[in-house]
C-alpha cells in the first residue's frame, strides 16, 4: 500500500499551458484531460542536462524564459514537471584530458557538477527542492516544488574506489551511470560487482544509458534493485547505437526496471508523433510499469528536438497525443510519475535489506 505521502494533492505544481497550439490530431478536450492528469500526476523527468549548460553561463536566471536555453522554471511548470533528475555527466569531448590526467579530470568535473546542481537548487528555493528519497519526491510535489534529484554521476568518477561512491551519496547523488567505466565495458568486472552491491546498499539507482546490451544484461542481473535507462528510445524503431533493444526492454519488464524515453530527433524522429511511437513500443515490450520519460532537455537551443517537444512545456501535448491513442489514464499516471517514484522506493526497500560492510 502506498504511503500517505504518495497520495497526490488536489492541486498540482502548476497547470500546463492550455493555450498551447493543438496539432491537427490533438483535440482541445484531450489537452484539457492531459492538464487535469498532470495536475495530479506531474512528470518525473529522468534526464536534464541544464547543470552543464549553467556552468557555461553561471549568471543565467532560469526564472526568466530565454530562447538561448530550452529549460527554465516557467516552462517546467507549464509542462507539469514535478520531479527532475539533473544529470551530472559532462558531455563527451567537452573537457579533453590534460597531460594524461583523465581520471583526475573526471573526478573534478563530477564534483563541480554536483556543486553547480546544489547551487541551482539553493538559488531557487520557492521552485526547486533537493530530493534524496521517494518521500522527498512526494513532499516536494505536495509543497508545490519541483523535486530535484542529483544524478547520474559517471561510473568513471569512482576511479576504483567504493569510498568515492559513498562520498557522492553523502553529497546527495542518487544515480550512477556505469557506461564508459573500466569496470563495465565488455563485461562486468569483480570491482563492478562490488559497485552494484554498494549502490544497492546506498539506494543509488544504476542508470544503464549508453551501456552495451551484454553489459546492461549483466548489470540488471546483478542488481537486487530495479535499474533505469534515463534517456533512450526503441532500437526496433530506430537502430541508433544508444537506443535500447527489445531484449533489454524485456529484461527490464522481468526485473521491474524502467526505460525513460528521450526527445532527440536522431533517436526518435523529428515529430511528437514519432516520440509517441517509441513510447507505444517501449510500453508494449517493457510493460506499462516499465516506461517513463527522460527528455534530456537542458541544452542550448533546438535543432535536435522533435516538433512540438522543443522544451518542457510540450509535455501536455504529448500526453494529449497518448490519450488520443487510447492510453488509459492509469497507464499515463505510471508513465509520468508512478513508475519513477516506484523504482526510487524499490531501491530504498532493497537498501534496507543490505547490511553495511565492516567499518562503514
């Protein structure tokens, strides 16, 4: 039975913009139904890269809409976003290693990303609230704030140390991305198994975005808690190297994991309808409890966003499209909020069953 804190408030974090132009196949009534649903079951978005963008423009005010950045508080609220994972990954090639010190650089970058994310949350206390747990997620929503989770951090930043993982957890990190780490490349190493066990003990979600299918299968099999893929799409519809294959989607269904669909034209196609096709497919293979949203907004503006989904304010139009396709509201409530909260809470339940190692 869900905790009382999980019960939705009568009023959500902000009504989506009903004046958004409806497409030829999206009726006004569908937008109204989408708005009503999002006011109770807001979007829990699994990926936003705004932290890196703000590091390049540290004085940018996200309370004021700016065409130069696709994410700000007004558009998050217009889109009905109630929880957000702020990615702490550094874009590939953004910081070339200096003098061969790649390990030191990734650790420093990760710490700077964490600092920037915490600064972001502290700067907007009336809109953002740091979340460390599923209870925090519900509490933030009930107080009209956007629950802000930190993560993922890159698995490479552990540099062979479980102590580093514990330190990141103490700083508020709640997700880890193994892709690219030496312990999770062609196969999961002995240290990789230790990382999985420690992540389970700390209730840190394992984010398999970018992992090779064989490694993703190993990670999902080794983890006692559900795993997520924070921004992906269906490889069966588009064979992009970072899209997820049906075999892994089926494994997520078996292990209660979650695949969160991105809004990236290279991976989904160039329209809202194409994104909806990917959501249909992931739901069919991973199940209604295995599909979520991980748009990967937060970048410099458009060019690689599907029409109708160029920023977070487009969420109501996407939900309206899914309503028109016959998705029941119960499945949409899982898509937007329920599945994300469930995997976080399941990770916490797993952590309570994991004993602490000696000396920790």
